[in-house]
């Protein structure tokens, strides 16, 4: 009996080792690939970063709504999304548009591209995505964080600090799993 349990343990360990990448890919999904790839390419954004954001923001649940009112896959605020839509000549309907996966992803990626144009550092971009441009500008002006993101651990909002770290961790995992 003891030998059978040991053999079973070895077989399970071998199976997990062989399939660990496939198991991780079930956790680190690439759902909505047609939209993510299309709009990421159009806006010169790494799709793996987008997947990382969607995973942390909504875990790929298109009906997600935060306690602060952020909506959909990329957890956009209505006001921010409306402004992006208007600037990009897109129709926008409160309570509808952000629950549409394609429109949510498109608006989220455009917003992300705008942030990347404003800030050169991915950690700073992520901080702005979570805490807002006003807060990030203030932190940079006050010297709390550097615009190059080299001291991102100094983000004063605990939620944003944790958020940036989570996405960067997931982004590294996505790169390891999906980059050729």
C-alpha cells in the first residue's frame, strides 16, 4: 500500500510538472483575445499587460462592478470612459457601453495608451490607471514617486501600491507563459 501511494505521488508530480504551464494558463487566461489583440495592436500596447490588468481588475468577469463604481472587464469609471469615447468619436451610453466586452476593452486600452504617452514608466502608468492622473502628478511633483517609476514602492495609497505590485507580478507571469 505504501509503495502504491508513493508511485501515485510520483505519477501525480510528473503529471503536474508536465502540465503546470497548461494549469497556469487556465489561471492566467487570454479570454477576449480578438478584442485585446486588435485594440492593443492599434494602440501599441502590449496585450500581455492588458490581460494582466483585466485579471486583476475583474478576473475576466464582464459584469464586474466595484464598490467605487468602476465597471466591466477593465473596471473603468463612467466619467473617464465617457471622456475617452467622446475624444475618439465613439457612442457611449451610461449603464450599457461599459458592460459590452469589446467596447470596455477598447476604451480601457485607449486610456492605457493615453497614460503611456503621458508617463514613460509602466509602474507609473499603472498607478495612474488605479489612483488617477491627478494623484500621480501630485506624487511626482512632491517627489513622493519618481516619474521613471524607480521608487514606485513609495506610492502612498496602500490600495494603489498593492495594485501596481499585483499587476507587475501578473505581467511577469503572462510574459513567461505566452512570450515566444
